[in-house]
């Protein structure tokens, strides 16, 4: 399916990409805490809304 060279490139790319993303996140961690303060509650709100929609779907269907 894939040649050996393509597999080696894909593995190297994933390793480098993940490493750069981790380094970048650690560098900007303090700034993220300041700018995205309270965003966890937005996530909780979205999850609650989706669960509410699913509950309505199950209730109205059955």
C-alpha cells in the first residue's frame, strides 16, 4: 500500500509535528490561561445542550 520511504516520512513527520506542538503549547501556556479564562464553562454548556437535544430526541421518538 505505502512504500517504505513514505512510511518513514509519515512517522518522522508525526514525531516532529507532535514535538513542535507540545513545545509551542508549553511556551504559550501562561498566555492561554489568561486569555481563555472561563472557557471550560462554555464547554460544559455545549455538552449539556447536546445531551438535552439527545434526551429530547429519545423522548419524542419513543
